[in-house]
């Protein structure tokens, strides 16, 4: 059975999709800002917060696992955990009542720096991977972060 060949994902297609998504999201955000009520009683408020916090715990555990196993996917988990912390801080501050503002500011003071540390971890791993790949001088770093070795049996193609 012949295998179907997939068209390569082109840069132009990715840029078009991302730009289109940004434009659609902008239109949706403007519409929501105009239509949403200023005050609203939310159903399942507890489920929303517990769900967000559970996602944070999961991303922290996955990031810890990736760091322990020295996997490059640590970049993804660190960025996801940092982003979730920023989202949590945003909602802590914007949904707080005036009498809860001090508690929200405390969580803001913890969550934003923690997110920055997670983004720093991701950046550090990216730099380490990049230097290990480009220099070729640190095969241990490449192996520990489980980047596949090039297939030595393949000959470079001659143009």
C-alpha cells in the first residue's frame, strides 16, 4: 500500500494561520469587552479555580519529571507552568474584592516571580541545547537531554 505524502508545513502557512488567529482573537476580545456584563455570578466558580490550580500542579510535576530525567520537554512544561501562574495571578487580582486585595497582592508577589524563574529555566535549557548542538563539543549534554544523535549510516546528499 503506497504511503500518502504530506505537504510540508510551510513558513507562509504558519504565519498566515498565526496572524489570522491573532486577528480573530482580537475581534472576539473587542466583542466580549463590549457585550459582557460588568458584574456576573459564576456557576462552578470553585471548579474553575480548582481546575486551574490542578493544571498548575500537573505542569509543575511534569516539569520536575522532565528535569529529573533531563528531557528537553522541560522547556514546554516550564513555559506552560509559568503561563498558568501568570494567568492565576491575573485572575487573583482582577477578580478580588476590595477586602481581599492584600491577599491577591501577596499571591501576585509569589506567582509572577515564580513564573519568571520557570521562563528562565526554559531559556537556560534552550541555550544549553543550542550550544550542545551547534558546538558539538558537549555530547553528554545532548545525550542527557535526549536529543537524537544524527544517523551516522546516512551519507549526506550531494546536490
